C-alpha cells in the first residue's frame, strides 16, 4: 500500500494532491532445469484506494474515456523472461525483466516496479569481475498499464520517409563492468538512448575497517550526459533552458565525493557534488498519448548521493550541492526500526542556456522511518517526509532556471509518503 500527500505551493493549493493505491505482485522464479534454463514470471495489479479532486498519474494511468481522471485499476504481466546460465561463468535473460545498474534501475517508489523488455547478459571471467550488457526496446512504467516504446517528452521532426512526427526512441543500450577486490570496488557504465542521449558513469569506493565496531567508507563518482542525435531538442527535455535561437544541446558533467562513518548502530555521512552543464537524469520519457495524459518521466537513475528521493536533484549548471545524513538503528530499543535524516543544500545554479540570465539556490530536508515488524515475518512499513524549496534570481526579466522553478521565481514541494509492504514466500 502506498499513499502520497503532496503540497506544491505555500499559498496556492491548486496543485496539491493526495493519492493512495494497493499494488499486488505474484512472482514465480523457477529453478534452472538441467542447470541451464529457467523462467521468471510476475503478474502486477494496481488498485486505486483513494484520490483527491485533482487527478495525478503518480501511480495509475489516465482514463481513456476522461483524461482528467485515472483508472480505478490495471493488470499486467510485469515479468516474463527466459533465463539461461552456464555454470558460474555466464547468465542471460530474454523478455520482460527488472533491471538494476548504475544508470538505470527498476524503481520501487510506487505501488509496483517498472520493468523492461529486451535482453540482458553478464559474464564473470575472473573472481571479482562482472561484465554486463543489456538492450531494451520497450518498458512498463511504474504508473502505466502496458509495455510501450521509449520516447522523448515532446515529438520532434524526424526523417522517417513518410513525413511523420515522432518522438520514439528505438532502443536503450547499456554495457559496463563491476570489479570488487577486498575493500575496493569500481563500477563503470555506458547508457545510450538511441538518437537522443549518451551517458557515462563511473564510481569507486573503499571500505576501511577501524577498531571496534567502526568503519569508514569513501566513494567518488563522475558522470556525463550529452545529446546523441536528432531526437534531442529543447522540447524533448523539460529541464533544458531554451536559448533565444531555440537550438538546444547538452554537455553535462557531474562529480562527487562521499564519506560514511559507522559505529555500532550510528551512521554519519557527508557528500559534496559539483556540476558543469546540466546532467540529465531522465534517460527517456513516455508521452502517454494512448491515455491522453501528461508525460510519464523520472526514468533515469541519479547515483549522486546529493540526489533527491522526489523532486529536484540539484544537478544544474554550475551548482555545488552538499549533503549531510544521520542514521540510527533502534534495534536495542525498538527492534526492526531504523531512521535516517538528510539535509541538502545547492548553491551557484545558473541558467544552462545563458549563465547571465538567472541564478538560483535550493535546499531540501528529508526524514525516513523504516520499520520491519519483528513479530510478523515479511511485514514492513516506511514513512518518508521531504521538504524542498528553491529560489531563483532572474538577472534578465522573465528568465528563470527550468530545473528549479519553471513556473516562477520560487519553487516548493512537501511530500508525506507512507508505504506498507507484505511479502509471503510459498516455497
């Protein structure tokens, strides 16, 4: 069960909404027959439990009959994959599947996870090294009811030979590797949304064990995003600020440093990230034309520790983002309960089309309570609170920073999210 209670204005409440839904997922994961071949199957169902007067497609798609409303429920086969393996050396999946890597993840922040259709593989040629790749041509959005093609946010002209407007991205291709040896780990990945966006990412970490129950983990990462073809335009990515000639390009870069200290039940962490150009989170969007609704977005992965659970990610041109976090495991007082508090501050953001047009700053507070009920196996609950605010100073009249405040000089969002999960394993 998921419930959102969102306020998006300090005085104007027209954009506020509440929504709750129940997600049901039935999984079957077969053994490997002859130690070579098996299948993974999942059935998804999402039912609307409650909805404010303002309809939002946060967890359910728009109704075909009335685009101002969402459907009451939807049902779909989320996973249907043939899986293959050869000893411990290689494995592959063909069909509908979940994905989890540096630049693309099946998120679990809605009633069900999103899934991807295509094929993936991984090989482990030596101890500690994994080389992997994937090609997907369609996906099931976490708030959608069917598999559909990848797309940009707004159609653009393309040379199809038929004079047709299209914003379809034919495929998303991923390859990378992970190497772990003792306290060291390195991850590298490339992601290409065909004719739209090219990304690279690399992360390295080192875990240092100290005396007693203490440890310190250091990590550093970098990522780039750049336009990769005719589908990239000012209209295709809503966070791009548009220059006067209305011709957009992207050459975004971001780097971060992170340190986390643990001592018994206590965790303390801090991170800093710096960006040049606009690092684009969304690898693609879906226009949702078949449902007559607004685009379904938020389908990239932000692996920067200064990123946001919901809302803006502090990845603007010129922005310096800082974050501190404090966590505690209350197992000795309330078994199963953990809390994490985070504070983030971003300064130096500027308009990514023309730096002299506008500057901005943003901040965010987040509080997480996670409780695994000890006396009911498989039952857990989570409460997430997020409070975001952004301020933009127009240096030229009418100019702003799209990724902070597309509708004015100030931006604000306050989220209350409740999750209750129960899982049961039959055998």
